[in-house]
């Protein structure tokens, strides 16, 4: 059997469609229901659906009143504040293309993005880097709060295939690139509601991320709002150790976070009483099996992982109705068309590693890379978009993520996934985090290196013995290095290229 999952796609969105209007489609029916609560240990600030819809439509009208036109681009330089999702949706409501960008970007980094995107305006909070030179007018974040009360304008409806927003990749496959998404991208997210979240209108979803992170934006806000659920977001400055209290106090039924947050929570709380929690959700990087098991032990609830990317959000996952087998990320979501391809561009037999590919008809797939038609074309093999992720599909259709194609290591002629080695070593006593990468130790000689963080140096001989019990000889690290913390990119993912440069 070949490594292919080929479902019929879901029904298309309406011919006249607007992403923001779809997200707020339940607001009229639920005007007094809490749409958003911003949580701190001492209380919560709440937004009801009626007020949320007014704020988004008001910001849309306010942006147009500044002279922006439908089709213009708006670069977002906002921090961890509610104005971030309001500005994002308000721009899309008015037909303006927002460009969300991490507040952590430096002046050179945001200057490059500004040169590439040519924004008509920038909406900015104080003390967040701006392009130098600044190419357009700057709208202060405080002006957004005044716009929230503006007389609203109706949503700009149109072809669901037209551009809605631009996001930048994390750069895990090289330099960060602008990705153009259509309005239909939000319609495609409904495939995640059943096959990852098991999302319901009655849910209270607490996302541990900040407002200005795209993982939070999609999973923590847009999806709960589109179904009429309640989104819970920790206030700026909330520490992972405070999250169990917030989950319990605010009756969270779903919890979403990156693996690192789960790890920090479990470090101080080996047992947690979360009576309303149904399950956890994890994305952003591979969830180690040991961490999944530790959460189950501490809370009595499962964590369901999803795999996705900037170009297509998430497309395979585990869920309560179909949990992922141990070590696997999950199953292709209903309505998706996925394949694992070999070097010849043909699907590989099940059980054989291949490059994970998404069919070009997937409604969540990007329109293309910004001003890079040749680069966009190069990512396709026939009708398949090549994600650059290596994976393996078992006979039941479960997919195990093996790492980025360019992260795969060569050990004695064998290709080895760093995730396999990391999973094998993760249970070593005293180890906090571990990541593996191929390292050049001398000219024309490369070996597998294991880099770890821990409160103190670990016994290298004991580590090597631990690896020998669990890994074939060619997979075992040949060097071990202690680091105070593992390097990560702006999206919080392990930066393996930086590890490869560590001597």
C-alpha cells in the first residue's frame, strides 16, 4: 500500500466571502456571551461577542478613514495586547492585507520585511522596532482604541481565493519568506475542529501563547470565535507555573501550548487537578513521547499533537476520537489530500520515509510566496506541494514526523532523524532538553552531536551508555555538549543550523 491519503475536499466557502466576517459569524446570535477573557492570577478582563464584532468593524472603518484602500498592505508592529487580533481582523474586514510580524524582530529584520512587502502603513505600539528608514505613515496603537468605537462598515466581500493576509515563515528552511494566504484559509481550518480539537461551542480554550503569535491567533482566537466558543488568553507576563491555577479557576476545557510550555509546567507541578479539562493540544515543534506521558500522568488527560506549517497551517493530527499511536504525530485530517513522496516524485510504500506533500487543491494551502513565482513553482512536484518535512506512514495511515528534510543527518551513509535520537535520550536523569544536529569536527568529517540543557554537566560516559542501550551504533551521538539554553528561532523552534555551528 502506498503512502497516500486522498479524501474528497470539503464543500467550498460562499462565493462572496470575508475571512473576518466568517470568524465573527456567531456574534449576532451570541452578543452577550464571553468571546475573550484575558486572565491574570488576580482577575480577568472580558470581551463579549457583541463588543468584539463592534471593535473589529470599527477598526476596519477607522483604517479606511486614514486613507488606506482595499488591497493595501498594513505592517503590524504590536505587542502582546488584544489590539493585535483586533487590528488583524479589522484590516481583513475592510479588505486591507495585514502583515503580522513578531515584536522581537530587530530593526534590520523588520526593515527587510518592509522592503519586501511595501506596506501602505504601519500600525505600531511604542518601543517595538520599526523599519529604518520608515517607508510609510505610522498609525499608533492608541488610535486603534479610538477606532473601536467608530461607526462600523460592512465587511468587504469577494472571491474566497483572493489574498487576505501575509505571514512570514520561521526560516527553518533558510531565510524567512513571505507567504500569501487567501480568505479561504480560515474556511479550511474547520477540518481541524473535529480531527484535532474536538472543538465545541461550549468550550473554553486557554492558549498559553501571546496575542502576537500566529499559533495563538489561529488556534487560540480565530477558531474558538468562529464556532462561538470562549477564548482564554493569559495576560502579558504570566509565567508557565501560573497556568495550572488559571486553567482550574476559569474552567478551561481545552488547553493549547507549545511543548516547551508543557515541560515548564510539569517541572514544578508533577500533579495537577484540572477537573474541567478535556484534553491538551500541542503544535509548533515535535512533542516528545515522554512529555506526552508525563502530562497524562499529571492531569489524567491526553495531549493531541498537530503538524503544520506557515504555508498550510495544520493538516494532520491526533484527536480524542482517533489518538495518535505512540511516537506518531497523528492522521491526515478528513478532507485532506496528503502523500509521502520519494526522490522520483512518486508516493513511497507505507513504512518507508518520504517527503510529506500536500495536494495543490487543499483549501488551506497558500496562494504562493510573495513576489516569488519561481520559488513557489519549485516547491511543487506535479500536483503536490513539498513541505520539506520527512515523515513515515504506517499501514493504518498514522504519520510519524522525522524532521525537516534539510535537518536529516547522514551517519555512515544512513539518513537519521534527529527526533529519533532526541526521543531515545529524553529520559536520561537530569536532562532538561536535548537537540541533535550534524556537526563538522574536521575537514570532510561530520558526526552526530547531541546538545543538551541541564542544571549541571551530565556524565558523558553515562549518556553514551544510555544511548548504546537504545540506539543502533550508527545513530549514536559522537559528541555531547552542555548549553545553558538551546538556540531557538523567533517562533520558538530549535535552531539546528546554529547547533551545527557550535564547536
